[in-house]
C-alpha cells in the first residue's frame, strides 16, 4: 500500500511475471521527439506536488521520495515496469529451490555505487535487513518479514531462505532499494546505483539529479533532471504554462486541462492509475463493526456524482480495492451501489433508524476536503451526521495509521495489488474476517498464479460484499508535458516516475 502525501509505502501480492534483463528502458513512454533530434545535455524540469519528507524510503520519505529517486537514483534486484511486469535489474539471474523456500540470486557484475564502491552481496543483505529492521517505516516490512535467513557465499551471490512460501517474494523485491552498506546520512544524501545521482536538494523548492557517468547500463537520455515542488495545482499549471517546468507528473486540476488541450505546445496524456480514493471505516469501532452500517454508508454516497464533481470526465468508478490492471479484477461497482432507500433500510435493520453521528478525519490536501464535504451532504440525507476533522499528513499517520484512533477517514491508496491488506486484522482499518485472512495466506503460498488469482477474487468479492471500506473512485493518471518532450512515463503505478528515458528537443 502507498498513501499519497504520507510516509507509507506499499504492499502487493503478485506472481513474478515475465522476467527479462534490462537497464533503464521505458514502458508506456509518452510522445516521440524524433530519432537523433533530442539534446543529450538537456535539463528536464519536472513539476510535482509531492516533495520528499526525507530521502530514505524506510524512514518515512513519503510518496515524493519514490517519485524522484526510485529507478532514477536507486535500483533494486528487480524493476517494476509501467505496466506492472517485473524485470531483472541488479539481479543477473536467480534460482528457486524445489520447496519454494530458498532463493539464490546472482548479482550483475561491474555495478558501482555513485560513491565509486562496487556492488557486492553484502550491500544486498544490508538493504534487505534495513527494510525489515525494527525501526523501519517501510510498509514492505510486513511482506518481507517472511525472510528467515540471508547468507552471502561470495561477492556476487545472495541466498535468501524464507520461513514459508511467498509467491510475491520477487515482486516485493522490486520495491527494495539496494543501498551501499557503508552509506551514512541517508535522509539527506544517497548512494545508489541508478542512472542519476543526487546533485542538490533545496527543501521546499527543488531536487536535482545529474547523469551518473559510471552507470552500468545505458546512460540516461538527459544530463540533468530537476523536480520542482509546488504547493497547489494552480501554481503547478502556471509553471508549465510559463515553461518553468516541462512536464507535470500527475495533473490534479482537470478544470485546467482545456488550456493545454487547445495548445499545440503541450500534450495531455491519460494513462492508467492504481490510486484509489477510500472512505476507510474503523471496522473495530462502533457503529462500523456492523456490516449493515458500512453497507448503508456506501449505498448512501453517489460515487459517480463525486467523481464527476472532482475529475469531470476523467477517472473510473471502482467497486472494490482492485483496479482493472490487477489480475484478480472484477467489476463490482453494482455491489452496495448508490441507493439511498436501501441505505435507510439497512440503517433501520442495524438499529440506527434515526441515524448516528461520527467524525471523519480528513487529510488537508485536495481532493480530500472536497470529498469530505460531499460525503457529509450525502449522508445527511439518510440521517447520518458527519463532523469533518481536517488534519495534516503527519497527524494522519500518527492518529489514524499508527494509533487507530478514528471513526472513519479519507485516504488515497496508490499501489497496485494491495487488496491483501484486508487479510491483516492489525492494519489501520481493522477489518477482521477469518475466512478472508485465510484466503490471503493461501494465495501467498499458492503454487501457481491461477490458484493465487482464484483465491484473491474470493477476497475481492467478500470485502466488497461486506463493505470493508467504501472505494469511492479510481484516479485518472493525467500527465501533461511540453511537446518538446518524449519518453516520459504515462502510467501512474505506485508513484514511481522513471525519468531516465526522457528526451528533450533543443
């Protein structure tokens, strides 16, 4: 799971798909500047709303650190492409034992960190241990706690033994940055193996990356990449219009798109997103312990009208935690669909014929305040009184995610294949269905992707039926760029934004 503007980063359950050898290389890249016409010494300016909180993705770096550094500065043993496939990266090869418990990885030869130190198996061991350490804030921590032992027979070999089978293990490794084991001060500096190295981070303003001359693979297409950070969508759009930036990673103001669509100097790209906006109930706090209450709230909210009011003609309705790009997707939008009369009936059956009141903890950045106001108005029509409590991302992380001190909350979950969180009763929303937990566990230990998919479809159906949360809509992924640019990512998978293939005409 990944939450926008917070310090949480992802989980997934997925098969290791179509593994191939690659370094850099785009997937679903935008536009074409024409072969040989781009400026190899160009500076590409990228506009974003998501500045890192720090530069360490195991220490609460947030969405911004993934966007800027993942794949660009840091690499993993494997890489997740824009269409969700897993490719070998720093791992040249790997083998799995017959019982599925031991993975032996052979590292690519000749890889160097930005400091000049050569990559060894000790660095991989250190990086894995960093993710599962007691003080790690990585949400990958729980996925990788299946690691029982790590040995390094030689400089290029890493052997990992698991405590139980994990069909998602290789997939989850694509989220683990390989870091120099001798590196220090990783909240403000870096030592990765990627095609770019950190140049300078000016907090509150910009983060610049320079092409790394010692990169083991194909060189980054542009010499420098600068992420410029803005407080709101209006300022970001103005930066694009005045050529202060060349591309916006994720457009958050659909009302502003017409000025770019009608201008030949820009391209508006509508890619695939995995970001879900959730009304997450605390399923361990009354009245949301009652399935009928959760179903009633879901049925009382007109998701289509909300999506239209926020995104116009963009985005999709989604009836569960599973977006269409996940293998176990089913269209469940008719489950607990908008029906105020049914909502009132369910409330009466649950003993709340006169309604009830609850507090909705709402992050203070768009679109949450807008969505909260809409939800309050909708629920008032069926007798439910909502008090909106607006909080900062840091407050949300402590109050909601860590302390579970809430009735209901709004939050964006960015990652693909994160349905499995409903199998964890200790997760912040507290959903606890023993059958679902068992299905999730069985899916993770499955021997085939077909078996895994069948089990997770059951999880999808049950969580939708019981309104474990209310999945309001699936975000669009709108990338707006100068027509001088090509090679930029189109799909919004897990907040990553691979910049190394971006080409810019002179």
